C-alpha cells in the first residue's frame, strides 16, 4: 500500500512514524507547507517527500492521511475525494458547520470514504467503558463526568486559529460521550473563565470551561476542560449507574493526588501530554484506517461523527455567550435535516 501524508508537524510526524512501521504500508510520501520540514521527516523515516500537495496527490496513492493545520482540512478532504482517494483526517473537518457540510458533500459525491481522527474511540479504557455500558453492568446510567486538562496553554498565536476551547478541546469529550453512552445530546448549558493568562482574553477565548449536557434519555453529563493544569495531562471519564460506577483514565500516571491519610500519592511521572497518553490509540486508529482502505473492516469513525460533535461544541459556545441553556435542535442544521451521525 502506498499512502500520502499531508502535514509533518507534531501529530503529522507521529502519524508518519506509525505508518512507516506498518507492515501493510509499502511506501509513504510526505508533503507539508514547509517543504524542508517534510523532507527532513521523510529522510529520517526512509520515506519520500513531495514538494507540495499537488505533487503528492499526483502520485499513484492508495489513500491520504491529513494532519495539516486545521484551516486546510476541509479543502484537503475535498481534494482527496475528487482524486478518488480514501482519506483519514485529524479532527476537526472545519471550525464551522457550513464548511464541514461542504467537505462531507464532496466525499459523498465522489463515493469515497473519510475516517475522522477521534483517537479516544481507540483507547483501551474508553473501549472497556463502552462495553460496560452496553453489557448492562452499570445498570441505568444517571451521571457521566468527563475531564480534559492540559498541563499548559498552547502558543498565543494558536488561540485565534483554534476555534476556542469547546471546538478545539472539549469536542473530544463530546464525541466520546456519544460513543460510550450511545445517546445523543439534546441540551447544553455552558460557561467559561478567562481569568488565567491574558492571551485568552485577547483571543476572545477562555482558559477553563464547564458544560452540563442533557442526553436524550435524561442522563446528565458534566464536561470540564482547562488549559492550565500544572500537575500534568489529565483526561478521565467517570460513569455512574444504579449498579456500579467506573472510571477511564485513572492509573499510576494520572496527575491526581489524594489528601486522605491512606490515599495514593501524586504520581512520580505524570502524563505530560496527549501524544504520550494516547500513543497506542493513535496507532490503533491508523491501523483501522489501513484495514478500511484494504476493505477488511468498516469505517470506525465516519466524518458525520465530527459534525455531530461540532454541533455540540457550537451549542456550548452559544450558551457561554448568551448565558443560558441551548437546545441542540436547530444548531448548525442544514435545510432538510441535521446530517449528524449516530451515537450508536
């Protein structure tokens, strides 16, 4: 199999390494807006480098992996579709619903496939939680608590391009809540705080946010996020039911210390970031993409799932600005339907 990869920044370089090691990938071609960076990564991996995206798409490829800057995702998805190529793309497709829909339309019109990079769906803990819910082990779920805490803020220049904390960060939680519970969000109530570094206020963003989500069966979900968790990278999900409760993301590297006399101490080596915490999940999602392209497995995360998560993020941002609850019905809906995926 011959795969093209667009974008050789931090996550793109990681994906390139995974693909270069994959037994079914015979050759890999890399391209980046910075041609020198692509050439450097390619040289280190024994891959090929194309001078630009046009040259990459002109190769005899079997598929494309898109790990470029967010602003380029939608157009690159459409270009891959027009070239008849299956595509894997890091989230998001776009930061707004209209551009997301145009990219999805391009894929549908071309009859190709698009897999989205919501890597938590491939994490062992989240998969076990989904199975626990499906098996009935927990009984009726009544409360879910999702947490995403970054150890330090991103560069200031990134914030105006990120889409804000709900679209950039909490969108992962919105997706995984749908996937684990199998339910849809019907209403949100969200707020945020910008009392941290001034760059958040200057970008019109918040450094910390919280949302209460009401699901279609009445279940309540809290989802919180911050860019300023100095203890380390902390991503967890607690699921409480009438019979049992479980937690995802609690291990000997979780940056959380008990103050109880017999409680566990702070970890000696807390998780420093998302690549370290979710490395096996990133590898698993690309393996799933390879199997999808080979016709050996169905699409594990269709592009419509990104649309569903984005609509929740947009509802939360509206709720934060309007200081009130927002129903999902009508948020970002195209004429004739919502076009969202199914949580099932």
